[in-house]
């Protein structure tokens, strides 16, 4: 299962230049993937559908936007169909 590509902002510290002299450029576009170890899948069973991740049988890690503090959405795509789930995260 893969989540859709998302833009991530990366900031680098600077010294000696005024902020108006800086140039912002998109460096990379990346995808976030959902992964699990073989040992975990053996113990927890591999989900057949993303909605199974909402049922509390799986331990999920939630990532938060550092600027807003809001959790990133869990969204899965298959072709043109997109499924969003509530993560009920174990770790943040």
C-alpha cells in the first residue's frame, strides 16, 4: 500500500545573508510508503484493505506537520480511487 505523493518543506539554517536574498526551490518530490516487517505481519496479519488499519488491530505511527502540529492524513490510492483512514496512531 502506498500513500500519495506529498510536498514536504525543508529549511536550512543560514548566516550572513538577509532573508530577502534567499531563493526557494523545490528540491524533490517524494512518496510516503506504508511498511511493516515480516515478523510484524506474521504476528498481526497482513491487512487486505486499508480500512482494516482503523480497527485497532495494528500499531500505527503518526507523523505531524512541524508547522501546524496536525497529523498527516493516511490516504491510500489504487488507480483513481483514494481511501482515507483515521490512523488511531500508537506512536506520534
